[in-house]
C-alpha cells in the first residue's frame, strides 16, 4: 500500500509540474478524456523512473557534492533535484514515454514544484508511517 501511495503522490506532483511549467510536458492528446487515457500510463512509469533515479543516483551525487551543499547552505540540493528530473526525462525519452524537460530553469522550477506538491499531497493523504 505504501508503494502505491508513493507512486500516485509522485504522479500527481509530476502532472502538476507538467501543467504549471511550460518546459515540462508529456506528448499525446491535449484535452478531455483522451488526454487522461494517453498520459496516465506514461505518467505512472515516469514516476517510477524518477523514484529509481532518486533512490540510486541522488545519494551518490549528494555525497560527492557535499562541500557545495555546505557552502550554499543547502541550495545546491535544488540543483541536484533538477538534475534528477532531467535525468528522468532522458531515461523516459530512451524508452519513448514522451516525457520532456527542456532547459535548466524548467528542471529547477519543476523540481521545486514536485517537492512542494509531494509534501502537500503526503500531508493530505496522511498515511500512517508506523
């Protein structure tokens, strides 16, 4: 159940970022029921890719950039999160999921939105973490 909650939460945050940021998008229909049908499976798969990338690559990158994180008082973590989002887009493009992140600033703002929305949705769901 926890995995499913995490997957849906990440999918909601990715969908929000794609909706709010012009440089983040999913290919497919652009309105109505066809949009939902075209994008729901790619959205869930991209959420899964983002989770794997965040679990495997981010800790290594965070450890290697620890001095920069200290010097920037933690702000470099936003750049690392943006890099994880961009890497997710590259991997999703490699398997033809139709997820695009164009440009550094789109990745940065997308990472911030994903972080905030994930926090808010987790708070709304209120899953018991025991």
